[in-house]
């Protein structure tokens, strides 16, 4: 992996401070209700997922970084952290230093993004990974047991038995129940992730948020927020198509156990894949080979 080119964009004080304020205001709209629920001890299976499943803390999501190749006039390097340095033109990210320190992880992420981008989208899973996560479990055993299943445990298992599971994503597959794992078409592992990840997968596209924040501060915070925004929408579809009944929270089900529901799911999945392709391309462009 080679270092990025020298900074090419210079932002005056008014411009970079406006970008920072806009980012903070955008993120606050997501953080405020989440933090309020956390203070009350409440849990939301859709809106809180990105804050509990992923390791990026709310304060980290809110913090603004301009990305590599940007100079901020009249800025304080100490305000932005150890990865920044002062120059005659202003404060900028020490891109070479970040890449030298994190070469292995950045290279791993970039290789995964490139491999995923190079494959056609597969749209035949119909969200049954969530069903495999509750397969042959009782209501008390399921992960989100504060919320009822739409079908009985036996009926839920019958859907999985009839349709089978075609999940290529390791971080979904690892949550399958033990009896569901042999029913999957594949056996994903962390070691095979680069070989199996495909751009139609909801979880692979949701994970663009994870890869974006793990690439931070090399990528601008606006791109991290864009990935977060897409992941929120994907999580909504994920849970609407799941076996859980979340109608009381305002999420009507996508009934993937029916032909009509599968058609609806695949259409939404295609839309997310198209949008994720643009974000994946932006992440690849932001990180040098």
C-alpha cells in the first residue's frame, strides 16, 4: 500500500467549521433519541442496533474529520487528535503516518471492499438469515424476546425448512442456531469472507458503516455518516422481513414467507445494493492501494 498524495484541498475557517456543524447536527438527530432511551433503560430493536452491535461509540460518530488530503486553515491540530499535524498552510491529517501504523487493517478492509465490488449481486436469500437465528427456539429463547414472533415457533421453523437458507455473510451466519447451520447453502468463516462477500447482501452493505469508521480518519466523517444512514434503512428492512412482529413500533412486516413478500424484499434489496455500490466506490477511492 502506497501513501496518499500530498494535501490538495484547502478549506478556509468558515467552510470547515460549517461542515463540522452540519455533520454534528445530522448525527445529533440520530443520537438524541438513542441516548434518551439509554438513560431510561429502554431498548429499541431497530433504532438502537447500530449503536449496540457495532463498536463505534456515539461520541466517535459525532466527531468530525475532514478526511485525507484536506488542509484546515486556522485550526488547532491538538483539537483534532494525534493523527493531525500543523503546516504552514494549516492543519492536515498525517496520512502517511496513519497508513504506516494501520497498513495491515486498512489493506484487509480495502481488499474486502474491492472483492465485494467485483461480484454480481445475489438477491435470493429473502432475509431468512434472521429466521435462522430463531430456528427451533422458543419465544423465551429468541434474541429479541421482548417482541413476539409473527408465527409460532413451529411455523417459523417450517418456513426455514421449506425455503432453505442462502447466507454468505459470516457475521450473520455465526448467530444462526445450531440446528439451522447445516441448512445453510454455505459455511461462511472469517477466513473465507473475502471470497464469499457479495454486494446484494444486506449485512455486507450494512457493514459499510463498520468499514468506514474503521478507515476513519482517512475518510471524511460525512462519508461515515452516509454509510450509517444507509445501514439504518437496511436494518429497518432486515427487521421488517424478520420473524418478529414489530408492528407496534410502526414497522409493518415484509412477509417473506409469501411470494409477494419475497418480491417486495428483493426489490428493496436491489435498491440498497445500488446505493451501497456508490458508497463502496467512495470508500475505495478514499483509501490508496
